[in-house]
C-alpha cells in the first residue's frame, strides 16, 4: 500500500459540503488515515475571488500516482469542477501533495507538488497531521517549511469543521 497526502480545496458554493463530499467519495476509493482540520485562507495566485477552505488528507492506496490522479480528477468532475482558468474559483480541487517519497515529473503530474513550500494554506493543515514529514527534495520537515514560508496571505483554522475520522468513514 502506498501512502499519499492530498489537499482538498473549495471557494464556491457550500464549501464545507464540497469538502465533505470529496472526502466521502475518496473514502470509497482509498483508505483515509488522517484528516486535518479545515483551514480558511485568502485566495492564492488570483486574489480577487472568495476565500478558500482547505483540508489535508493522509491516505493509503494500492494505486500508482497517475491512477490516483485519475481518481481525484474523476471526483472533481463528479462534483461539478469546471477548469476555466488557472488558479480560478472552483467548487472542488484535489491536489496530490506527496506520494510515498517519490519524485515524479510527468506532463500531467509533478510530485511532490511544486508549490508546497510557497503556500501556507497547504503547509498549515499538513503540519497539523504530519509535522515531521520530510519533503524529499527540500530535505526539511513540514513544520520547518511552514515556519520559514514567506507566503503573506492569511490562513486560519476554520470553525466550519467536518466531523470525520478514519473510523467514521
């Protein structure tokens, strides 16, 4: 079984429900090991849009990285994701952050996700559930990467938490 970390995000519609639906659909395809709190953040990359809710999931899967990508994109499509513009608003987004200790450079997938160290909205929930995880390229743990991240955007723990654990899924 392969361990992976995913980031889910939403800034359109019922954001907590979008995260819950993606978690539910993912739990049908992979084993959920840990679920971070939900974090709210100002939007990154394209800042003239609504705030995002984000959550990190630690999973186990028998799938390989490109197969996992097909699963995550299928869930995004099933939940109504429209790919209109880079960093634009979206109902749901599911990013593969890490996959084992793999370093992968494919046209459709780069692992580790190339923007991890630049985004507090990714590092904060990741540090909650895996602070000692070592980035295989940067050779620093997630807690350290969060402490040195220069991202100026605000990120805070949301009060719109999803009540979910690996035992209740």
